C-alpha cells in the first residue's frame, strides 16, 4: 500500500513538473492580459512614448459603449455575420463531406482541394478576393458579364448589404474546407454495420442518412458549430484588407471596431471595453450552443 | 635636482603616453562616429510625395549631401493610407525609431512627439515659402513642420469629352458642375468620379465635403473649438455631393485611394474629378493615361461663397526621440533646396513650395497646372486640422457616406455628424492627455 | 438492390454526386487557379475588360519585380519562418509534457485545467492584444521576432496541448504499465516509450502550430514595426498601395502561401487526424 502511495505521489509530482512550464507561459501570455483587459476597460488610458497614463472611470466606458450608435451598428453587423456564417459553413461543409464520402469522391485530389484554402493566410485570401471582386477589373465581373448574367460591372463592395454579404462569402469560402474535413472524418467513423442494419430494415439512402448518419455525427456537427461561432467572432483580416469597415461602417464588425478605437484613435480603455464585450458574447454563445447541442451532461471537449 | 629616470617613472610615463594616445584615438573615433550620423526617415511610397532617394529625383545631389554631411539616410516607406496607423501606434508604444517623419494633417494630433525645429530654419528659406503654408503645422505658436509641396485640390477634366458635349470651358460654379456632370453621363461614361471609400484623413470623404463646406461659406469649428457646421453651408455642401451621385462613377463609393479614381478618368471613362497637382504627371504619361493631351486643370467651381479648396499639408517633421535633430533639420533643408524642389516637380510632378521655384519659367512650362494651383491658393483652403482630425474625419466621413448611399438625408447626416464631433471634442477637453 | 447500391444510390444519385463534385471543384479551386494565373499575367491583360487569358499575356515579370524590388518580402519570409519555428518548437517542448500530464498523470483538477486552457481560445485576439501592447511598449519589446513568437504561444500552446492530450488519452494503458513493471519511472516512460510513438500526432500539432503562426496577422500588425515584420503584413501593405499592380500583388501572395501550402499538402493526413483526435477525445 505504501509503495503504491509513493508511486502515485511520484506520478503526481512529475505531472506537476510537466504541466508547470506550460501553465506559467500561459499565465503570462494569456492570464495576465485577460485580467488586465478587464481592468483597462474600467479606466481611461492613454499611452504616449511607452508611458501609460491611467485613471479609473468605473463603468463609464461601458455606458458610452451602449449609447454609441457605431457600436450598436457593429453589434448588429457581427450578429448577422456570425449567424449567417455558421449556418452557411455548416450546411456547405456537410454537403461537401457527404459528396466526398461517396465512392466517386474518394480521390485524394479532393482532399487536397480542401486543405489548400485552409493553409492560405487570411490576409492573402482577402487580397485575392479584393482582386476578384474589383469593380473595374475583377474576374467575377468579367465572367458574369461574359456569361450574360449582368450587363454592367457591379461594385460588389460598394453598397452596405452587398459588401457585408461578400465579406461573408470570402470568409465562408475559406472556412468551409476545414470544417468539411472535420465532418468527413466524422462521417468515416460511422460504422458500416449501422448502415447494414438500416438496410436490413429496408431503409433507402435518404432514410439511412436521416436516421443513421445524422444522429451519429451529431457531436461532430455540434463541435463544428461551436468552433465556427468562435472563429466567426474573431474575423479581422478580411475587414482590414477588403473594406476597412466601409462603406459607411457597414462592414464594421466588433473586432474591427475595437481595433480602430484602440489603434487609430488611441483610446485604449474604450477599446478594451469593446473587446471584453466580444469575449463575454463568445462565452455566452458557446455555452448556449453546448447546452443546445449536448442536452446530456457532457462538456465540450 | 636631476630627474632620475627610475623604472617606475618609465612605467608611469609609458602608461601616461599610452593613455593619452588611446584617449585621443577614442576622441577621434567619437568624432567620426558623430560624423557618420544615421538618419531614419518615415515617408510614403511613391507616387505619393517621397523624398530624393525614395522617389527618383536629385539622386546625385542627395549622394553629395550625404557625403558632405557624413550622414547615412535610411528610408522606411509605407503605402500612404497606412502611414497614420503605423505612426500613431509607434509613437504610443515609444518604439518610433525615426528622425524625420512625413505628416499630412497629423501635426496637432502627434505634436507631443515632435520638435518645433521649423522655428530655426534659415530666414532666406522661410521668406521663400508662402506664409500660410505654416498654418497647419503650427501649434501654440511654434512651428513643428515644413510643408514641402504646394498641394491644393483643383479640378481636373477631360477637355475632349467636354467639347464633345458642347462645353468649351470648365464649370464655373455648382450649378454648372451639376449640369455638366449630367450631360456627360451616358453610355458607360460618367461626368464625375472621386474616391469616397475612405472616410478619414486628408483626401478622404470628409475632407472633400470640407472643400464644399468652405465653398458654401461654412467652417468646421467655432471659437471654442466646438463644431458649427450644422447650418445651411454644411447641408448644402453635402447636398451637392448627393446631387452629383447619379452622375458619379458608381465605383467611387468603394475607391479607397485617389488613384483608383484617377485611373477611371485617365482611362477616359469619366470626365471630371478633384485631385492634387501631382496628377498632372500621370495624366501626361502615355503609359498611365489614355487621354494624354486632353487633360486640363482649373480652379474648383465656386459655391455660394466662391471657390475654395483644402491643403494637402504634406510636411516634414523631426521627432523628439531623434538623436541627431540638427542633422535631421539640415536634411529637411536639403529637401527644400531650390534645385531639389525644381527637380521634384520636373521629375515627379509634386509642385514645389518655394515661391521662387514656382515662378521659374521651366517649371511653369512643365507643370502648367501650377498656375492653376496658385490661382486656387487665392481662395480659402483650410483643412481644419485639429488634434482630433482622424477621429473627426472618420465620424463625419461615415455620415457623408451614408448620405451618399441614400441611407439618410443630407440634413440628418450633417446633424448626426455634428453631434458626434461635439462629443469627440468634449471628450478631449475633459482629458487633454488623450 | 445490393447493399452498396442502396447505400450509395443509383445512377440518378451518381449524376447528382458528379454534378456536386464539379461545383465543388470550381468553387474550391477557381479562386486559387485565378490567383496563380493572375500572378503570371501582365498588367495590360489583367485590366482588359474582360481579362485576356491568352498565351501571349503570360510572363514571369511579376515575380521578378516582386522578388527584386520588394526586399521587404524576403525579409518578411525570413521573419515569419523564424517566428513560426520558434513558436512551434517551444509549443511542442512545453506542450507535449503538459498534454501527457493532463492526460495520464494524477494532476489535481486535470480536467478543469484542460478545459480552461481550451476555453482561452474563445478570447478574441483584441482582448489580450491591448494589455500585451502596453506591457511590451513599457518593456521595449515591440518589434522583436522572439517576443512575437512568445506571444504566439498564446494560441500555439493550447493547440498542441489539445491535440496531443487527445492522442495520449487514447494510448492503451498497458504500454505504460509494462514500462512501470520494467522499472521505468514516469519521466523515462514519457521520453522513451510514449514520445517515440507520438511522432504522427506531434507532426500534426507542429504543422498546425506552424501554419497558424505563419498566417497570423493581427498581433503582427500591432506588435511589430519594421524589423520583425512578417509575411502577412507585407502582403497587406502591397494591397494598400496606391497604384495596385494587380499581377505583382498576386505574385507576392503566391510566394507567401507556397511554403505553407506545400507543408499542408504533404502533411494533410496528419493534420486532419490530429485535429480529429483532439476533438473526439478531449
């Protein structure tokens, strides 16, 4: 008994030793900033030549936030963008995964096609699409006009609704491939025996999809939804490169607003307040989804 | 008493001699190190105004200057739209390594990071510069920068397109501007084009509206610093822009930089625009322009209160953290040298600021639009630059964009803009360190 | 009808799938193909309406211009490589033991810690960027490649821990028991038994971390000036330029993504497996 106890103690000691360096690093690079971020949101901060001047203002920044029409606009934009992206990505990814799970889709080239957009930097992606969507020389205009779908060149990023939706398209294009790969992995884990059983019961392809596939990959879909929500709230690169928030603040997402306020106007306290709101929002959404999609007592992995 | 040269004396003597020798060598090295000053300059990428060595002009003169002054000059060049952000964060974090920084409308905002070196410029130079050129770089009576190019917005138009529509001369006032634009819009061609994509800064949407504001007799701020543009002048100015929209190239709302708009005019797809003087060079370059020979420039059409424009306020400043402020100031004097200024306009199209160079017949021959700019300079050209300029222009510019898109009436947009600017100004008054 | 036919549908279904695959290929590959094509075409051909994709418009000029004139791009690639390698190496060095401890060793509250580490990834970058910006300004650490690499650990370390923990939790317990019976201590078991069989998921984690670090833009934007500029910043700069020479812009983008795409393609199986591992087990 004593020998076992010592063995356990030793394992615990080593365990702590193994975990400590990582935890220390995370405490410095994540822990401290999170705490400081909340503190900053309660202050009026100015930074000049590396010298910080801070003064406590309590909830002033948050009061200003909720009265700010630009913030309200950004919150609406973000809500629309995020929900639309999650729906689109989930549906499109699932469709692609199903296509690739079919015998015809089993070629490796299709998987390579999926991994390439994931590997492209968001900035490079934004630059590419900026070129594709260019109002005078972009290939989208060129192709659509040649096909007769439109008769004049459109300014895709020129009107508020259009700009936001095309931003959505750009991010969906980049996000779908990886989620599709995830779903494909999930699909391939569904045991063939389940399909056989369904077949025995006389189920057709559509029925076996509904009653075998979907329930089994339910957790995969759930994870994809949660992840995609979190990622969609972090979108920054494409806004920065494609529209910088325009036209008329139509594509200002909360993340971008926080950046603009902090690094263009150097109002660090206010920017922190916005950032904290985004964080809280993300957590709430994640919890909501987890509760909805995992009604059982299982925690998100 | 005879000096006995003991071993100790010898030792001491040698040591002293050695120390003296190394000390003098050290001093000489120090002097040489001070001679080989390293200057770092933060400037826009050409074709935006860039200094010799960054843009291709006066390169031998520059090499001679560097040799004569024992200085090495390093350029950090960035696309113009990104300059302000980079500068602001660098200054804030105390990591700005530059000696000389280009500024356009940011002097009041970043004044605590730069020194008023321009007060010490030689009188001969200062006398050759227009007095008003220091207005946007002066804070609390001290001169923090030196404008190096005469850059006012003027009208650029395609003579041939206007002639085809029956117009022998450019529009003289707002009514003519609207009428001409309407007549010139047909078959994929537009009467007007401009870049409304970026609300902020000089050359952004807000600044264009400020041009019209002055033409309508209005101004941005009252004596107390609070905004006063909500009246007729402000609304009429915005209404003009809205009225022009049906005859403005639809891509305008998404053009972030002025070159996107110029490209449209130079490709012959639009007839008129407002632009800075340097456009003349691109317009007369067959590689960039399809309408060489048809481009002309004129004073901006007059509003109810006459013509007016805005100043590009392109200036050189010296940072507080510079280790060689005197050398930096000398370099700026070189940039303002008469011969360098002459090459600036002849080779890159950016007009000189020195009156003597502007009067040079060779310059006037190469840049006929210089005469137009000088004529424009007789009318008001306030850029309304304050420490909040960036934040104010984002707020105002965004409201202008909304009106241009038809989301709000001009009156509503101006009213909202005034509210936002008021709170911006009030916030600064409450926390002046911000 | 045979099982296979039932399962995968008849000819109608096949037609549907083929059509779907064609759409998929166009949608996925189209933009990428255009990226490469544009980088190889001359400006005049690109600004024609519509763009003239004919053999005579192809040229290597864009690449030559970008590589010779834009020293910034080479500098950026060098910095990106440094930052990504440093960040990945440290993430693996610290993350592998931590993942093992959280998966296998009786660390108190191991599950909570693991969940917390994962939850931090819900933070928007801006939330931690502002305090980091202030702190690093005060310490004079702005514009340093190593500082940036260290900051990147904020997402690389959790990624590595997440992926590896999932894998470690799936290792049969018997392997470690056997090692213990042979007298191996915990450390020895880890270094000599567990790690050697963890090469594939470690490769996956490494590729993941490297790609994320290489492509990261936001922190690089605010925490670097000129010396430590990474590739995404250089690309964004090219896009912000006044006179966009589209072909060069695309050429620069191509150069910047080729290393990472090559890496991703070579290791594609590991990447998917690694992520799937972490996801289903964690």
